[in-house]
C-alpha cells in the first residue's frame, strides 16, 4: 500500500467509527432526524432478533419513535468494532461491513431507579460510500441476551 492509500484507509475507518457512534447517539437521544440521515437511500434495518421489526429507514424510525417512549433513559455502549472494507484493484472500494458488540442499559418510563432493562449482543452494519460520505445501507441487531427484573404478581 502507498502512503496515500494508507491515509485514505485511516480516514475511512474514522468516518465509519463516527457513523457507528452517531447511530448509538441518535437512538439514545431519540433524534430520529439524525437517525434517518445516517442511512443511504434504500437503507434497511432489522431488529427482529431483539423483538422488533424489519423494514426501510422511515418505517424503522417510526417504530423506534413509539417503542423508545417506553424507555426514556437509554445508553448504548458499542465496543469491539471490526471494520472490513471491500477492495477494488487493491484500493478501498465504496462498500464496507462492520460488526460491533453492544450493551444497552435502559430504564422504563415511570421508574426512578437504576436501569431496569439491559440487553447485549452484536450489530452488523452494511455501509456504502455516498456523495455525502459513508452511510448505513443495512443494520441488523443480533441480541444475545437480556436481563429484566421479574415483576411481582399483583398482591404478592
């Protein structure tokens, strides 16, 4: 690799890292305009493994808007990012794949204590380079575990 290609690779990795972080921040802050802006046209997300839905960016943003009202406190922690760029003639192409593990503590509406719902798993991201920079083409959630307190039965 030439120094120019190595520098471009570093810049692309930083851009992808910012995109993944932007994803977590948008969901945690409930900024659905920012969430939509992270996706390329035709982007899709699949939350079925976490009990959600699969669909296009607009459909998912609407679903998240209503679902996340149940959890006014949320904080994604996204770690262990692994990015793989596709290549064209030994140069970075315009598509990439990333995976990242997450842990996501949340607190239900009406609760006043520490987070009462925590889940963890892995995201896979399909990314595409656009005129506006790297954007998400596909997001898939692979929930591996969750912890929610047992709710006492009424009168117990």
